[in-house]
C-alpha cells in the first residue's frame, strides 16, 4: 500500500475507532439496573416514583414491590446456634411489575436451612431495602441511612394454597425466570409471609409503624 493509501485508510478508520471507544465508555458508565434485578421486567426509576415519606403505608408498599429479594430472619434449629436469630437471603415477589399485591411470595425448598427453622417455628421477619435499587446510589445514601428507605415485615410463613398458587407462581417466575429450571428433586413449594406487624424506616426520628390494614388498603394508580 502506498503512503497515500495508508493515509486514506487511517482517515477512514479513525471515526470507527472513535465510535467504538465511545460505545465502550458508555457501557462502562451505564447506570446499574433500577429494579427487577436487571431482568427487564419493568425498570422503574425509584427516584421519580418514591411516595411522599409522610405516607408510611404507601412507602412500605412501594418498597415491597420494587424489591426482588430480602433478608429473612428466623429462630435457628441448627444445633450450633439453636434458638438464636438466623438471617438468610431469599428472592421474592409481591406480584408482576406494576401489579403488586403487597404479599411477599417465596419459592422454598426443605433443603434450605431457614425452611428447617420455619418447619419448627413459622414466625419470621423480613427486611427489604431500596439499597438494592438505584435510589440510594443516586442520592449517595449509605444502605444503613434512614434516608435509604427500608421496611421490616413480621409474621408467619405458610405454604400457598391452591387459590393463590397461580398468582404466586406467575409473580415469582416473571421476576426470577431461572426458578423454573431449579432442580425438581429439591421439592420446591410456594410460600408467603402472613404479615402481622410492619415498620418503615425512611427518615430521621425512628421507625414508623403501619398496620396490615393500612398497608393492604394502599392503591397505586
């Protein structure tokens, strides 16, 4: 190739290389998934949709719906720590995106340590935080800051009956599609948290209490 030919090739390649570099930088700088675990089931902007903080029941329902997982605390039956609090992470869903019921549903197996606890004592407390969405990152809130809203739901875990089975399955498999391929020999079953007590921590001054009636009476447009 002549000098003029090589020069022409460099001129033609330069814009392409610049475009490739720009696309690579955009990929690196792209914001994390907003919600739904990045599975394209409704990436809502939690910053724009967070309800007024004075409406604790609405905040609680919002957090419960945009979160895909939570930490469930039980009383352990493991011999080394029997009777002590034991926390474990579980995927969950209160309904398909945009159609939340407020009821946390789970897909559980008897092989899980926490399920062993629940078989002896069904009472548990579940916590979910907006730290798993883009809300706290955008505002620079530490996950432990009250401004990074989180909720605590206490009650008992029970198996889902036939009436709720289809809704629980659709709610979980929509958000967590890989659940459909989990090993069948693990005897998976659908369960829910029957909520009796609710606390909301979304601002300074301590946790707010919300009754289950207030919680379930919230209507989203």
